[in-house]
C-alpha cells in the first residue's frame, strides 16, 4: 500500500502547528523547510524499508526530530519543551503512516 506523502506532509504540518499554537505564524517559514526534509526522509524509509535495520530507522527518526527541534527552539517564542513536543508530533504522523501501510515492519 503506497503512502500519499502529500497528505502526510499536510498532516505533519497540522500536528506541529497544533503544538506550537499561535506562534506557528512566526516559525512557519523556517519550519516548513524542515518539515519537507522530514517527509523526504520518511519517503526514503519507505523506499528502503526491506533493507533497513531498526538502528538505521531510529537514527533517521532521531536526526529528523532533533533537526526540527533545533529550528523551532531557535525562536524566542518556542521553548525547548514545545519544540520537542512538536517534533514528536510530527514524527508520530510519519510513523503512523508507515505502520498503517506496512504493518509487518519490525522496526516501527
């Protein structure tokens, strides 16, 4: 089952915006670029899912979450806690899409 990544990208943005709240307008320009990268990494995970180890998946997941946290927390309006919550929310959308499409993947 192929994943509709354009819908996932929109859902990721909505998840982050809901955590960030009113400050989304401030951080959106920079955050959207990082969200695009996060979704592209997720697409790469989908493409390589049969060869990917749990360690590789977890490394990619963590690097994308930390990158988004870095972008968000660089703004005075966003605390590190909010940045961490937003990054987790973003990745949860991706992970759920992968789990739904490929329930047999052992590393999810």
